[in-house]
C-alpha cells in the first residue's frame, strides 16, 4: 500500500469515527441467496445485544460487490454477501477505490434448485442437457447452432411434460444467475458430443447466453416473488437457492437434476451437480469503527449460527465440516486478508 493510499484510507476511516452517531447501524448488501442467512443473524444479533439492528439489503451478488467496492467510510457498506466467489474484476474495483483489506468468509453450501408448484400434475426430472436445451439462446439442431426453436418441454424429449417452457430465474446481477449458467447451462451444453469436441472454452463463449424470447423470465432479486409466481402457475419452473425451496416445501417440490434431488446430504457431498459455496466479504477498515461490527461477525461465524445444528441450518444452509468451520472462524475473527482471486 502506498503512502498516499494509506493517508487516504486513514482520512476515510477517521471520517467514520468522527461521525459514528450518523451511522450506528451495520450496513450489509449482496446476494439474495445469502440474504435469508444474514437476516437471521441480524435478527439474533439485535435481540441479544444492545447494538442497533443491522440494515440488510438484497442487491444481488454483482450489485452488492459494485456497491461494496466503491470505497471506505460511512457512506459505504461494511459487508456484502455473494453466492459465488469474488471475481478478479471486482477485486480490482475494490483496490482502485481503496478497499484493499478484505476478509472472505465461506458461509456454507447451497444447492441451486429448480422447483415447481406442489400442485403440478407432473413428476419433473431433468438432465442438465435438457435444461440447456430449454433455456439457452442457441442450441445445436442437426449439427448446427441455431436460435432456440423449442417451445414445449416435450419438443426436447417426448418423456417430458407437454407444456410450454417457462422458467422464472435471477437477473444478470445475481450470483445465482452466474452459478446457474456455469453449473447447469454450460455443463449441460458440454454433455452434447459435438460441443464436447469443441472444448470448454468454446462452450463458455457460445452456450452461456440465456433466451430472451419468452421462455426464460428474469424475476428480479427477490426470490420470494418466484415462489409466488410458481404458486400461481402450476406448469412454470423456478430457479433459486435451496433455502427458498426448503422454506416453501408446503408450496413447492424439487425438480430432480441428473437423477438427484437437492437435499442437505446431496449438497454437502456434491452428488447434486449444481451445488455451490456461499460467501460474505468484510471491509476490515470498518472494524472497530462501526459500532457492533466485530460482535456481529462473531455471531455470524459462531457454532450456534453456522455450525452443525446451528440456527442457519433451520433456514436451509448446508454447514461446513468441523475443521473447515474452525479455519473460517479464525479468518473472520482475526481479520485475515484475502488474496487476489486466482492468485
């Protein structure tokens, strides 16, 4: 860190300290998937301490990173949640704006879930290739990549429901969208022999774009709206984190993917193919300045929250193993700085 950067950071942090009364609440942004877990911790923290209740906003992983990386000081959030790891471009944005000391915290694991209304008359089971064929903008037909022609699921495979393809999913700013494209769409594309021959780089460039002609509908960052739409449309599919399926089992049922149903067990051992890690990122310059931040972090990574049998499991989080949890707790509590992504 240069002398100029140190001076700039010191001024910004001093600015927080000098206006603590103006912001006595922890501010958190980020992933809609991580949101229910962070909100649960915020509620526990507010009810068991004398600190003000944290403000938690669901902005999407990408949107949260953009806000988080704008700078240090009371005008900028202290923590951002993400349903995928920080990207190199986001790291660079943080560094450019003086957010140079960040701790990455692995919260646990999540299964990116596809679900339908519990009142659906069909027993849904899809492969990743069928998901790709239904929702990608371009698919191979007779050996050529063409604009997706499929209108009904049964157009792809006669064994699938004879209903129009309609999936409600996350917008481009969402880490859930990134994970869905990477783990379901591109992987499904790669299972097609003519694509596999071209290689993964080709697939990432040519298979990753989702349809914009109607069958895939961006439903915003509020996953609860997807749940409501599935309740209203018995033939539609929703795409969201496992916690929303877990919390709405009275209304929804999971779509089996590659022969496996998402569950804490199949997500933990990654036999469910579209499982993923969840994170939150801490702005270390704000520790000791924003009231309660240190204590909030301690609550979040505690055994009672993130551990086996912790209250976040009740919200659908698949917890870390004991050894990994201890490593995460050490990094979070002792403000260990993360390295640049990919380094």
